[in-house]
C-alpha cells in the first residue's frame, strides 16, 4: 500500500496517533502536535515542562520529537529529547546512519557542538509502540546519568 497524504503506511499513522495520545495524557507534555500537520503527519512533537514532567526542579524547557519509518526491512525510529535554551539533547536512533554502533544507538549532543554515540539495547521484533514506551519511560534516568 502506498503513502496516504504523506504518511508512509496506515499502521505508521496509527502509531503516531498512539504516541500523540500518550503524550497528551502525560503531565508536563504541552502543545503536543503532529508535524507538519495532523493530515500529513510524519512525526509527533511536544514541548515539555521538565519540572512537571520529571517531578523535580529543572532549568529551562525541553522538546520531545518522535518519528517512525516502518517501510524498510525493520522499523526505524528517532526519539529525541532536546533542551533548546541549553542547546543540548539526547535520543535513541534506530537507523542505518551509524552502523558501527549496531541497529540502535544512543546519541548525546552537547552545547559545544560535540556529539557522543554508543550502542543501545535493541529488542528484535518488538512492537514500535512498546519501544517508544520503553524509551519514553527511561528519559528521567538517562538525564540523571548524563554529565553535561
């Protein structure tokens, strides 16, 4: 089946809808939106109030970006946390851009422009929404582990 209004396949559209609905129901996730639009969605983006989301004091703001591509031999995804005021972020990328790290890598982008990558756990044949939930649930602990 071909693209429907820019969405790669219908199951991808349903996946983005589930992610959108999950974020709408999450404290601290604000202005949850489809990008570029609801009709032509390729990703879900939300602004995050880290103090509310993390349940502890935090500086600045954050943005969460979630994108899937289900057209290849295996699902690809990008789940990215970005702190625009501090110009830093991190995320999980399941794609072919960094093959030396395996099928999934965890990427940290620092305010000085440098980037570090490491292999990240990957569960073969895991449903993409379950992958999203697992990564989403680990944001707070990953933030704790980072030495910005």
